[in-house]
C-alpha cells in the first residue's frame, strides 16, 4: 500500500490546502520567534565584520605577544584555539612568542599549527633576563627564602621575578616587537568566553586609547611592601609626568598617600606600545628597576603597568573592555545584558565564585565605573572631584 490519498478531487484539493496552510504557519511562527528572540536585532547577530587575510596589511600594526616556556605548548594550544575561534580566524593578527630559552621544534610545530596567521619565535636577550649589576644577589636570595617561609605567592621563585621584570619594562624592546605599534597579551590556560566581533586594536587607535583591560582586581600587598613608596619618590622627582585628569582616585583614595592595591590584571591587556616606549614610562621603569623591588620583594608587572596607566595617562586613554568575556585561572570577567546575548557568551555573569564583578576582589572593576570621563565631560569631572574632595 502507498500513501492514503483520497480518491475524490475535492478532498484531495482540501488536503493540499491544509498542508500548505500548516507549512505557512510553521514558517511564520518560526520567523516571529526569531525576530522576537533577538528583539529585532537578529540581523546584527549575523552581520559579518570586515576580515583580514594573514598576509594583508592590517589597519593597525599589532600582534599577540606570548611569553612562554617550551613545556607550555599544550595549554597554549587551548588559549590559541579560544582566541582563534572567538576572534582571530577573521582578523589574522600575527603572534610573537618569546622565551628566555631557545624554542624547541616541538613547541614551534605545536603552536604554528593552531593558526593561519604569521608566527614569530624569539629568544630573550640575556641582559633582559638576569640581574642588573646593582642588585645584591645574596640579599635577593635571602628575601626569596623569607617570602617563601611567609607563604607569599611565588615568593620563593627566582624565575617568576625575572618574568615580572621582563613583562614590566622590557618585552616591548625585543627586536621582533619593533615592527608593531599595539600588542595584546596572551597566556597559557586562558579562555575567551564571548565572540569578539570587532577589531579592538582599531577601536583603540581610532579613539586614542592607550591601555585596555578586562579584569580589575586587588593586589597581594605582601608582594609589594615598598612599591608605592618608590612610586611617590618618582612622582616627586618628575611631577611633570602627571596629567591633571588621570585615574589616581582608582589606585589611591587618599590623594596619593597610600595605594589601595587596585590594578588591571595584566595577563589580559591590549596596549599602545608607544605608551611603554615613552620617555616617562622608560624613566619610571628604570627608576623602579634601580629601587630593586623586582628582586628584593616580588613586584608584579600588573601593579607596575597599572600604576603607570593610572598616573601617567588621562582617564579616557584607559578603556575597560567590559564586553570581552575572559577567564584566567582564578577569575573571569563575564559581560551581562545585550553584550552577553549578541556576543554568544558561554559564561555565567552571576557566577559567585568565578565572575570577578560579583566578588569582594572585584570592587576595583566595579568602581572604575565611578570615575567620570574627563575633558569631554569636564564639568561632571569637576563636580565629582569636589564631591569627593580629591584632585585627579
Ligand atoms: N619563558 C618563560 N616564560 C615564563 C616563565 N615563567 C612564567 N612565564 C610566562 O609568564 C606568564 C605568566 O606566568 P604564569 O605562570 O601564567 O603566572 P601567573 O599567571 O601569575 O600565575 C605566562 O605567559 C608564562 O608562560 C619562565 O621562567 N620562562
Ligand atoms: C615538526 O614538523 C616538521 C615538518 O612537518 C617535521 O618534519 C618534524 O618531525 C616535526 N618535529 C617535531 C618534534 O614534532
Ligand atoms: C592632593 O595632592 C596634591 C599633590 O600632593 C596637592 O597639590 C593637592 O592639593 C591635594 N588635593 C587634596 C584635595 O588634598
Ligand atoms: Mg597566568
């Protein structure tokens, strides 16, 4: 037996009509659901931004920079998979890998194969990963032992200190970095939790943004006991390097007397390298390097970059990439609202344990929003500074 088709032509006609109508209903209902689901913005979801091919000249000379050890390749493949899928397969910005040891063939094979974009592998010059002559290495060793005994995070590690010093003031001097104007830092074991549908480098360049971040967090103060004292000494010697409309308030609630520990978590950062190459940043890093805290304490590159960005840049030259979902083991930033839906985020913004803006540790992120933009909103800024009796 075949299908049950009625013999009568009239019945056949009615059956066909019913079938057509229900098909229409189905399509119509689905179309409506699609439009209402995306609140009339469904087109935006599928809009394709411009894409750049690997060898194409890019609108910004920019790269990813990854400091890594040879054994990091496996977790770096995870990081690269994330950034490629969420962003770079369309934009094809090159990668620069840096290491204090020569890269192995295995590392090169295993990372090169994760992207179509250009990849560069560089060894760090010895003088950028060793003790300056003014450092007392015995004293440095004693302080590592002391910090280790006191359970300071990475307090006993010598290589971690070279890493922090290199990331603070030297990575952008590497010969491979000279061809680039902007950089985006990547690390092993991180995750990107939302699509990035636009070019953050271009976004920054068009708006004169020099520093971009996504997680703001408190520092472990036992790693930087005298950092702020050194900063104050520097500022006294170089008052000309401090613009009027900076973000001092974000790092110091008593007009510069003490540091509150707020910093941008530098394992994610996108920066205009001309900031790090500027005379003021160079002087600042050289001064801190002479002070010895990279070795006698355990100064991190995150507070060093952040204090510089907060003091030496105008507030609007620093941008919170609130729409970029990002996880580094320990904490994540997860956008909420429209950005979450549109950028196909897979994180939970209300997660109590991981999402930084929900935690006490995330007060720094939340309070960034309290700082008003200046020159464009100069009046608002003045009112704000009067109300809190601070100068910034
Ligand atoms: N070449 C090299 N890279 C290092 C070394 N120590 C840390 N790194 C890199 O420096 C970055 C920060 O290190 P990580 O272990 O993630 O520290 P954490 O994020 O502060 O916990 C990562 O990109 C590491 O791959 C080292 O001794 N040599
Ligand atoms: C790296 O890749 C090359 C070319 O495909 C291959 O000949 C070589 O055996 C690989 N080496 C390692 C260590 O994976
Ligand atoms: C903040 O400190 C600066 C520099 O030390 C000083 O000029 C200014 O008057 C201080 N402002 C307030 C409100 O205390
Ligand atoms: Mg890390």
